[in-house]
C-alpha cells in the first residue's frame, strides 16, 4: 500500500519524539530563567487527555511546569438536576424517546443514572451521535415525543442550534431540546474573579476557539494580565501552547496567542456564531462546582420556545436532594483538587462504579487520570 | 463525540452533507457550518458537523518552527 499522505497531513510530525524533546527543552530554558515552577491550567478535557496519554505531565513537571485541569468537560459541569428531570420524565410518562450522547447516560445522580433507569411503557432512552440524528428519529416516530438532551460548549452549540433551526423549519411538532449549553470565557472569568486557584496562564481549548476565535479571551490578558495560548490536540500542539505561555510569563507580556493557526482563525467561525446568535440567547447558568455565572449559558430564544423541552414537559430544573457520595468533582473542575487527592479515587470510585461525572466522561479529569496513570496514588 | 484529529473530505452531496475519511473509516458529516468546503480538504468534525478546514500553509509554518527549534537545541 502506498503511504497514505504526505507528512503535512499525517499526524506523525506533531507526535515525533525529537520535536517533543526540543519543545520540552525550550520550555525548561524559559522556566530556568524565570526561576520558579509555573502552574498552567489546561481548560479543556481533551487537552488533559493528550497530556496523560502521551505521558507529558511528568515530563513537563521536570521542565518546571505543573499542569492543572480546568472546567472543560460539559458532561462534568452539567448539574445532576438535568439528568434527574429526564429520569422523572421518562419514568412518569409514556411514549417519550429521550435521546442523548453516550457518556451522559452514565452520570450517577440521586435518582440513579439514565442507563439504570427503567422507562414507562413506550418510553425509552436512546444514545445518538449528533442532535441531527435525534431530529430524524422524530420524523420516523410521529406517534412519540422525541427529546434531545445534550450538554456542550461552543464546539457543540452550533450543531445544536442548526438542528433547532431545522426542526423549526420542518414544523415537526414532536421534537424538543433540553440543552445544557455552556460558554467557556465567562467560566474562565469566574475562576479568575474568585481568585481561588493560583495559575500563571491558560491553555485555551482548540475547538471551542475554532468557533469563538481569539478575541473572546482578550479580557484574560487585558483585565487579569494573565498569559494564554490557544492550542491544538497533538502532543506538540499542546507543548507549543505551553511554550508560548511560558515565554509570555518571562517577558511579562500577557496576550492571547494562537498556536493552533492551522485550524483556528482569529475571527472564529462567523457562520456558526451567526447561527448561535439567531437561535440562542445568554442567561445566568449554574455550573457544577462554579455555581451561577452571569451570561455563561445559552438557551433557546423566546421565539423558539416551542422547541424547549423544559417548557413542553414542565421540567423542574432545580437542585433537589444532592447525592451524598462525597464526590469532589466540583473542586476538580476548578483546578483546586487533583483527582488522586479525592479520597474516593480508585477506591470507591472507578469507571465501573463512578461516583461522579468526572469519572464518567471521556473528558473528565478523574477518568483520564484513572485510565492513564493506572490509579497510582500520589505521595 | 469530539474527534480531535482531522479527517479528509472524500465526497460531497447536494444536501450539504458528505463523507469524511479517517484513515480508512468514513463518517457522514454535515458541512452547513463550513461554506465552500471541497473534496480533498482536511476538516475537523464535531458532533456530526464540520467546524473547521485546516490551512495547509499554516500547518507548514508550524512544522518549520519545529525544525528551527531542532537547530536551536543542537546549537546548545
Ligand atoms: S474520583 Fe470520583 S468521587 Fe472523587 S472527584 Fe472524581 S468523580 Fe468524584
């Protein structure tokens, strides 16, 4: 078989050993000059994954950089009461098809998980890969109510907005959305404003940035004087982002660097942003761990309320009895606690018996730590 | 749900969807958020939607930067 692609498109260049070593050395040189270890938050769960999977975390530590996980896991930051409302709905009403992304079904709540729920006759919980697929189901099952329950950041929101627009245009009456849509910049601002976590800079999520662009983070550099860099997801991409942050610290010149220019344009994806603005409006959303944050969530605008599942089914989206499991996911999401420092980690909490969403989602810091560090306890 | 790796567009249909190849596995993607996409483009797909097209010139620039780092380090 001929080689599939020239080196430009293959990923090997972004994973090559020599490149990684060179980047780590360049980072060490900077931290040596700064003469103290730096703490950098990787906002996005997929970056956490890259750091663990490629074994970069300990190497970075040697190079003088401690990486701290952030809130970038939509499944993790969605409060339990969303799941509980869906569980209540499918157990109390007939002929509801509740669709959602796979990892959402395993989140443990005070009422069990969607996976362990036994729905009413004619109702079911179905895993879909895209919101569009849920809309198709609604077309195929006019006798049922199809609801799409999705959580997502700016990366996923355009897909959900597109589906909402299409649903409105097709006039299907049996399709609704329960969308837990979260915005990254307001969450970062909440973290910075709280002053709880001590960090020297951010690695911004690459694919959120594909949508929102570079400007969206300028307040971090301007108001909080904190460095940051947008980074891609290959090992060399993440290291390039870290090198940029470390250089900004050394120079004392914070900015929003874009180290993922092959995918991220300064202005983001204008079409996606326009679609979001057409269908959705900001509101004060509640995040697990971070609490209520102004303008940090998006919901359907009033003219699209027909598609709103919370309204159609009168869902109660309010904190109920909390699950007394001792899960400290909220602190993990703020970068205040490392998974291994949770007393339940690898003891009562593991991927087969997760006690919280951070052990469920593939972007969850606890699951990633468990998978790639084989549950090793930190000294 | 989030495929962090890029795929290559192998076909386009009139309804705004098309096939994206990931090292031999093809998936259906919606191209409505990426006007002007062409067969042969490398794209990032998320939740069934293509959200970005990779810029080859920028990719090449980053790879050159890696080569410069190599020179810098071997000069130490
Ligand atoms: S290890 Fe389990 S219990 Fe502890 S914070 Fe993570 S998800 Fe929660």
